């Protein structure tokens, strides 16, 4: 014999099921909203490359708009995670990967477009590849490599330098990129020291 709750009787079985599904969907969205915002930066990274290599009209300004949008999600996602109590290891791992994907994508198209010196892209690409390999090694040891404040400042400086480069404000953009690269390398060294110690103590 089927058992019905009071809510089932009052609302009807189908209505109750629909409401339950609705609450479940809302719960899933709430718990994953921060990670969804973070993941949009990976989409932005790919979209900028598509715009450049397809030689789309006004590709530079459209890439800038996408990059600014991506930066805004970087500001918001951490706050959303804390407000919804959905801070997770996945988010901590995903955040720097998406940040750097977007950053390297912008560095590449600016380099190919003649707005940035090649050494900037090459240095950042090698640094990020090294970080990715290191993070993979630590991840296998169940150690999550999350962003640190120097890495975040490096990203801010890169964004500032990219804006200066797009508006062709030389030599200011060149010096800004120098600062960004120095901060990026400093962050990598800090990551290495911190997580090697964690690995030794684990």
C-alpha cells in the first residue's frame, strides 16, 4: 500500500515531486555557483583564442571585454563561495587553473598581435606549465595547491599591464609586465617552498 505524506495529500503527488525536484536543482546551483563562475574563465580563455585565430572583426576589443568579464568573475566567485558556504577543494584547485588559462590566453594573443614582447608570454607559459606539473604531482598526493596572495597580485598586475598594452601606452605597459612576471615567479617559488614542506610532513 502506497504511503503519502501530508504534503502529498494537500498538494498532490505530482506537484510535491515537482517542488522537490525544484528544491534539489536550486540546491545544486547554490552549492556549485562559485565553481560555475570560476569555470567561465576557462570559457573566456578559449573564446579569446577563437576570436583572434578566426580574425573576427574588432577581435582585440571583444577580447578585452571578455577578459574584463573574466576578471569580474574572479572577484565574485570567492565571495559567493563563502556566502553560500560552498568553499571546496575543487574550487581551490579550479580557481588558479582558470585564472592562469585566461592570463596565458591573453598573453598569447597580445604577443601574436604585436602588443607584448615574446619573452613575457614565454616566461609566463613556462611558469604556468611548471605550476601545472607541480600541482598534478601534489594532487596525486591528495595535496590541494590553492592560490596565494602574491599569485593574485600578479594576476591583477598582469590585467593592468594588458590594459596598458591594448591602449599602446608604452613604456608603461612594458614595466607593468616586468612587475607582473617578477610577482608570478615569486609566487611560484613560494608555492614550491610551501608545498614541498607539506609533502615532506605528510
